[in-house]
């Protein structure tokens, strides 16, 4: 009799447990989905070079239920300045960060400020292997592809074979770079130089000032040592190069560059630049969010690197269907 | 060894049975209800999808109709009426553009033959490098002159925009008749619709957070709008548009990329475009999860209520039975005066009453048995006492002594023989049941002795059916009656006048023995009292009353047997003995000795 009583009490307790669990699950399901918030910190956030990147971020945020906060920033003067913004965002309750390091960061101030488990670097310029996940193009490959396009005028496919390019004369190449102390830029330059040396082209000079010069500086450089081809490895330098072409179309050598801003797309469209190597920044932004979402979900410490593809844009393929989608992701 | 089965209480059985039946019924109903609800929800979802598509298609058609009107207005109201050699189209184009500039990017008209621009708005600076004749919208308009042609979305590549903007457009082109210098020629009218209007319209539809979405494709299945178009371009996701284009305007369930989903298609008028609504079944199922948990809660709560209700109900229903059981248990424990519960339902109350009656009867029976045993013991004792009545023995022996002293040796021998026979039968090896023959012999021995003692003052005759001799009788029945007859009847009779008659005959299955004397008798009331135990005065005699004989007969043979007295004052008295006609044999004797008269 007593045993039956205990069994009944046990049964009632089990039923209560089922009711409690089901109610909890129901409330959890019926509640609004939990959105996490991620802050994106890039240098000069209003620049049009971030349009595609930002679109990718927003698409990723939509897919992964993440609120993307694109922090308004000016041009960072130092890593400390960017680290301060990172700290502020963390204080404001950001669940994760997507950061584009503003430049060389030897002191470690920036990297120390990063919350490693919930941070992804969208890398355009960093001096060493970061301790957090990175999403970046294969800089060496991109430099090599740009160099190939510069000396051959042919699309550099991913399946290109190494070695000298057989068609066309050996040409004098002037290279414009960003800050070569940064690892990505150094890799990009190395890729370009290796290809150019293999192809037999002559690198007449390599120009990488600390700050973005104007077209006159480039003019001086060319006056000093003329080049048949100018190869720019950075978006801002590609603009400078195009500005120079506009100003002195007659004297301007053949221009090839790396970039992704709308201004440089226009430069291609208008014919000032012959070819432009464009990393798929939409893809980059999207994968930054996906990568960060995985980390926020699993807190995995495993480093993951998503190589960002790139395309070579010329005036001929600018309005191809796939190219349009990549270059103009935003419908105005 | 077989495990001992421990019985379960009726309340538990009842409670469990009710609960089990209720649970089975409830689960069955819940399953049925859930299935119905799921089907209905799916139907509602399907209807909602189709309704959403219909409304969106109406908006889309409205937008496209407006664009066609712009084209029609431009063609029929402007181009057809103008000679382009003298007049330009700019002013009218500007008006139309301004009126629709939120939906339009540009309006342009080209000569078919040369691809030269006849007029454009808002920008008319044509890119040098662009050949319109190679553009798809131009080729389509030239190939099918009667129709409007809607291109896929693309970035407009016609004009040098000083603002360096790149606009996504859908080109609406048609072949038109132009007039220049009075000569008719063909041209192509282009209305570049703002693609963002369509994107905006469809983005508003795509706010479903459960995973459902809407996309738009042309008649060949090429995507015009898709909320994840860039991801499709990147290869991150895939869409089943090439198969969906073959679906009719209806809802279909398909499996794509291993996932089931519901696809509703609606064709946009005139363009052949198809608007597609995709709802993953997973999203639908996740919507049903809430319902599933709600059902679980309802079932659990109902189960709880049922268990508690069953507990209370079974407690109330079985309470009378349990109380009755407690009464039985108390009785079983030896309480001869248990408090028997009488109540509850009709059946239980009946059981209670029956039990109470049974207990009462049992108690009465026990009392009776006790009394009976006591009576038996007493009567046996009295019978034994009668066997060794010291007065009788003394008187008889005294008579024998006198006979010997009086040298009446033959009489003395006769007397001793009679006494020996009497005692032999009296003892009967301890038996209580003897044959009537023996009983008669015993009676004869007795009266023979008494007659000698009374010097033959009375006569005794025996007239018994010899067929009765071999029937059973309780021993020493006749002797006390004869003793009474002698002491109370013959005492006052003159010599030779006293008469005692012993008769025996059958009456049906019964045997009747009668002892009749012609003594003074007694009043009827006194005779009646002889058998009630009230008349126990033994002035003389062996001290064994008729009542003792009467009781002994009833104890052995039943209440319907025994003595009855018929008294006639001054005329004598008859004592009638009624016995069952039981043959005297070993089995019957054993049964009757053991008190199991019912089995005889």
C-alpha cells in the first residue's frame, strides 16, 4: 500500500516535471529569436571601398541572426586609437568584433585589446600572424595575378602555370605599394616581384610611401625612372595612379592595380586603368560573420582561415553578369 | 519456486484501470487532434503562401503596367507624332521621367539601323565604347517587334553619368516606328526601370523569420530577384529555380538539397516572370513544436487531473468495500461481535447485511452448539447416572437378598439374571445407539425386576412390531418412562390392577413407541410441563426425567423427534416416543454416534 502511494507520488512528480519542461521549452520557442550584436571596426568607415564588404556583413548577419553595428570611424592615426574604439565597443556590450587592423601594430596594443574567443580579423594589413581567426585573400596569389595581368594583359587564372610568360616583350614595371612593413602587403609584393622576375620583366622601382601621395609624386617618380607599366598593389595607390593618367593621358604608361573602391571601378569603366584585381569583399564580409558566428556559438579556439577569392576586371568583362553582381552588390 | 502473488487492493486496480483507459483515450485523441491541426496548419500555410504571392503579383503587375504605360505614352503620344528631323523628344521625355522618376532610371530611343540615340532622359551623354546594338534588350526588341521585352536586371551601361553612379535596371524595350524627314524607320524605345523598386517591393515581402522567402525569376528560370542572390553567385547556397520554372501556378512539395519544402508559384502577367514562395517544411515543423509542447502540457495536466480524480473517485467508490473488509478482518481475528459496516451502494449494503446476518447466525450457532454440547454432556451424565442408580441397585440387591434369605433361590437367580441382562444392555460397550430389540429387552429386564419388587401389583405387556427391532434407538429411553409409569402410576394401584402397555408400530418412515399406564394420570397442563423441564420434582424414581429422554432423542435424531405425553386424569397416561426409522447397522450407528445424523 505504501509502495503504491510512493509510486503515485513519483508519477505526479514526473508529470509536473514534464509540464515544467514543456512550458519552459514553449516559452523559449515562442520568445523572439536571440540576436547577438557584433561591432565592425574598420579604418575610415565612410569610405566607398567598404560598400561590398558591408553588404556581405549584413547578409551574413541576416543569415546568422546577428545585429551588425558598423562603427563610424575616421582614419585611424594609430593602433592605440583603434584599440580604444575596440575597448569602447566591448564596454558597450558587443558580443563579438570584426576588426580591420588599421596598420602596423608592433607594440601589440591592438591585438591585446581583442577578445580572442569572439573576434575575427578582416585583414588588409597586419604585420604578423594574429592570434585570432582571419578572413583575407591569398595576398601572394593576388600580387602574382596583378603582375601577370600587368605584363601580359591576359587574365591571370587561378590555374596559371609558373615561369616566364612567352608572349610580349619584356617591360619595365614600376610598382606602387602600400605599407610594405605590413605582412599582407609584403606578401602581395613578393608575389608580384616573383612573377615579374620569372616573366623577365624589369622592376624599375617600387614606391611605397607612408602616406598616400598625390599624382605629382608619381609623376616625379616616373620622370626619374620611366616605366612601361605601372602596377599598384593597393586601392588608394591605384586611385592615385588613375588620377595621374587622367592628368597626363599622353604620357601615362599602362596601368594595372589592385582595388575594390567604386572610384577604381569607374577608372576601369572609363579606361584609365586597364585591369583591376578585385578581392571579393562581399564574400569577405559574409565569411567574417559566418566565422564569428561559429565562434560565438561554439567558442572554438581553432583558427580558421577563409581564403577570399579575387577576380580580374577589365573594361571588357566589367558588365558581365557575374562581374556585375560581384562589383555592384548594392542595388541603388 | 513460483513467486508469491501479492494481491493488489481494489482501489489501486480501479484507479489504474480508469487511468489506463483515460490515458489511452487521451493519447489517441491527442494524436488525432494533432494530426488534424498539423494538416490544417499546413493548409493554412499553403493558403497564406498563395495569398501572399497573389498580393505581391498584383503589386508587381501594377508596377510593370505603369512602366508599360510610360512606354505607351512615350510611343503613341510623342514618338508617333514627331518628325525627329525637326523636333526632339527631350521635353516630353523629361515630363514622363519626372512623373515617374522614383520608378525609372532613364528613357531612351534609338534608331534601329544605326543604333544612334534619338533622344534620352535624364542623361543623354552616350558612352563612346558602348554599342547598343549588341545589348540584349535591343536585340530582343528587334527580333520581336510586336512585344514588350523585359530584360534581366543588369547595371546600366549606356550613359556617362557625371555622378559615377552605377544603376541596376530592368530594361523594358520595344520596337517603335520613327519618322525622320518624313521617312518612316524603325527604332527601339527603352525604358530602364529602377530595379530597386522591385527589390524594395520584394524585400518587404521577405520579412519572414521562419526561413520562408520569395524570389522572382523570368520565364527561363533565370533569377531576377532573390534575397540571397549574392550567396547563390558565391556558391554558398543553391536554388531550385530551374526546376521550379516548370511548376504550374500552384503549391508543390519538393525535396531540394535533402530538405523538404513547400513551393508556391504564381506567374506575373505579360512578362512570364514567376514569383516563387519557398517555405521549408523544417520551418513549418518548428512552428508546430509550440503546438506539440502545448499538447504535451494539456495531456500531462489532464493526466494529473485524471489521476487525482481517479484517486478520489476510487477511494469513495471502494470505501464501503474497504470498511466491509475491515469488518470481515475483525471477525476473522476472532471478534465475535464485530461492527459490521452496512452502507454504500446497493450491492455492498446487501453484502453487509448478509454478513451481519451470517455473523449473527454463526454466533447463534456457536451458542447453540455450546448449549447442545452442554446438554449432551449433561444428559449423557444423567444417563450414566441412571445406569448406576444406587437406589435401584440397592433395592434390587435387597430384594435378591430377601429372596435368598427366604430360600427363594429360583426367584433370586431369575432376579440376578434379569439384573445382569439389564446392566449388559445398559453398558452396551459404551454405545449410545442400540437396536430397538435390545432396548425392549432392557425394558423387559427392568419391568421384570420391578414386578418382583412390587410383587406383581401390575402387569406389563409388550406389543411391538417385530420389524422395528432392527431399527436404531437411543439407549435407555424406555426404562425412565417405565420407571415413571411404575412410580407415579402403579404406586397407588391395588394388586394386580396396574397395567402398563408398551406398543410399537410404524407411522410412515417413522417409528412410534408408546408406553401407556392406567395409573391416576395427571392434568394435561402438568403433562405438558413434563417435557419443558419445569416438572423436575423427583419424589421417587431414578431421578432421570422425561425431559432428559426427550432431549437425548432430539439431540441424536433431530428436533422433529422425541416424546409427547397424553394425560387423562384418573385414567392414566400415555408417553409417545417418535423415532426415525433408521436401520440398525454399523455405518448408521457410527454416524449417529458421531452426531452426523444428516448423513444417515
